[in-house]
C-alpha cells in the first residue's frame, strides 16, 4: 500500500466515524428551523390585527359584528348591506329571541330594557327592525372602527 492510499483510507475512516455527528447536526438544524418557523407563525397569527368583512346587515350579520367588536384583535369591521338604512330599520316582521340567546346577547351588553318588545316565557318578541336599529345604534359605542355601507350589494 502506498503512502497516498494509506492517507486516503485514513481520511475515509475519519469521515465514516464522524458521519453520525454530521447527521445529528443536520437533524438538529432542521428541527430548530421548523420549531422557530412554527413559533414565528404562531406569534404572527396571535399578534395580527384583523379586518372583519360581513355581508348583510340582518340579525345574523349585525349580531356577528357586535361579537366581533369584543375581540381585541379585530381592528375594523366593514359591513355591506344592499338595502338602505331606512329599509333595514323598518323591516316589519317579528323575531323571537329565545332565552338562551337573550342571556348570550346580555353578555354583549344588549339592554333589553331599551328594546321595544314583549316577553313570553323567557322569549323576547320584537319587530326585527327594532333589533337591527338598536344594534346599529350601539355598534359605534364600542372601540372597534365599524363601517356599515348601506346600499352596497356584494356580487
Ligand atoms: C316574513 C318573515 C317573517 C318572519 N317571522 C319570524 C318570526 O316570527 N320569528 C322569528 O324568529 N323569525 C322570523 N323570521 C325569520 C327571521 O327574519 C330570520 O331568521 C332572520 O332575519 C335571519 O337573519 P339573517 O341575518 O340570517 O338574514 P336576513 O334577515 O335575510 O338578512 C340578510 C341581509 O343581507 C342582505 N344581503 C343579502 N345579500 C346581500 C348582498 N349580496 N350584498 C349585500 N347585502 C346582502 C339583505 O339585504 C339582508 O339585509 C321571519 C322572516 C320573514 C321574511
């Protein structure tokens, strides 16, 4: 065996011995990268401010807006309503707010004493326009910037 061959063999042996260390370092580097990325994405999601877009200023849309105002992450709410405000607030059909929903809405500061309607077995009956007008009225009281674009149909 020549001196060169011996040297090459020794180097190969050395590389072979250090291979597990290289693999371990690579695996660790990948794990650190994945972990850091995960933490970064989680932090970014948790700290991000949101703009909530709601289509339709009916009972569901306006109640959703009311709930969204309570989230610290929601910076802005934009609602699109195809009808004008007068038509929305003058809708004449009746809605029944069930007892569980009454408690839920009270937790969002809906003051039923300020709403025209009647109580029957824990249910609150009112004209839908009254409920809508009330929510439209109290939305700006909350800190969240809320904009309702009446007369705007989303296609
Ligand atoms: C005649 C009638 C009688 C009823 N009686 C009762 C009752 O006695 N008791 C009861 O509990 N419930 C009753 N309801 C049902 C109650 O009105 C509904 O459950 C409730 O209105 C549903 O709310 P919502 O917000 O999902 O939908 P909606 O009230 O229909 O609101 C949807 C809103 O979205 C808007 N919109 C739709 N498409 C677009 C668009 N593309 N772009 C922008 N805006 C859009 C509409 O103009 C509307 O304002 C009645 C409904 C009707 C029609």
